[in-house]
């Protein structure tokens, strides 16, 4: 098998989200195969381009109409492919950076807010009903709670255990060493991997939300999608918040017993 393609596939995030795992991330690898050796095209520039495409796609959503919605859906997917490419390129070139990862994650968060904010506005403009705006507000609030509770938990754990991040990094490296299906694997291995990835659709994280939004734009079904968005983020926002608090409390109890 082509050595360059093998090296690129090795840069694929082993814990990719559902839609990223078997659609946008493999596409990103194929595109990187053609551009990864272009020196002026850096991971940070790809991150910036991904963000700019996301902004343009939000403007098309706000513009409304079948054609604009279809173009927006394509641009959202393009933005997500670019979002996968930057990390792959950095790992392939051996130049991953904390600042690059920071801006990548920061723009990811802003993009979701832009897209769903635009979708709420467009659905409101279509129906002249405030319900889509309320659903967007609720969905975005609890989506952000999911991330916020994660970082509060990390801060709390690091405050109590200075080795916590080192242990977490070791777990991440072990995960990255796990095999992921690809061109060098058999059809059965790829099929087994594909089936194993499907439960991730129920995580309703960024990758699933991007798929949901794009599909809703193509089918012109924004309001039903916003109902699903709000409901799932309430469940996951509250659930993850409680789960992380419970884990911290349990860790404290174990420490007291020692």
C-alpha cells in the first residue's frame, strides 16, 4: 500500500465523532494526500479557512430559500472536512501545537453557535413563530454546558491531583494506538469497524449535529431538527454535568478513606 496514504491514515483521530469517523475524516485524508506537501498551506491556515467557510455558510442559512439552504449544507460539510484536515496535516508533518489545537477547538465551538443561531433565525423567518428561536437558545445553552462541565471537572481534578493530566494523556496515547480500519485492513475488519461506529450517532455531539443540520437544510426541515437539537442537548447537558460531579464526589470520598 502507498506509504504516504498509510502515514496519513495513521493521523486519523481514533476517537472521531460519528459523522467524522466514516465520512468527513476519510475525505479529509484523501484531500490531504494531494495538498499535505504544499509548504505554504499550514494547519493554522486551514483552521482559518474552515472558520471562514463556516461563516459564509451561516450567511447562506440566514438568506433562506431552497437554493441557499442547499449551498449552506455543502459549505458546512466543506468546513468540517477542513476541520479534520488541519489536525491530520499537523500530525503528518510532526508539528502539532497547543496553540493550533486551542484555536481549532475554539473555532469549532463558535461554528456550532453560528450555524444553529442562523438555523433558528431562518426557521423563525419562515414560520413567524418564536418557537425556533427558543429551541435554539435552549439547545445552544445546554450544548455549551456539556463542554463547560468537562473543563470544570478537569480543573477540579488537576487541582487535587497534579498527575491527573499525565494519566489522562497516557490513556489517550493508548487509545491512539488501537487499530482503525482502512485500506490496509480486510473487508470484514472494515465492516466490523463501521458497525461498531454506529452507536456514536446517539451521542449527539458536534459531528452528529453537523449531519443533522445539513440534512435539515436539504430537506427544509429546520424546526423539527431544532426540537431534536434542544431535547438531546438538555439530556446530555444535564446528564454529563451530573455525571462529572458524581465522579468528582466519588473521588473525594475515596481520598478521604485512604
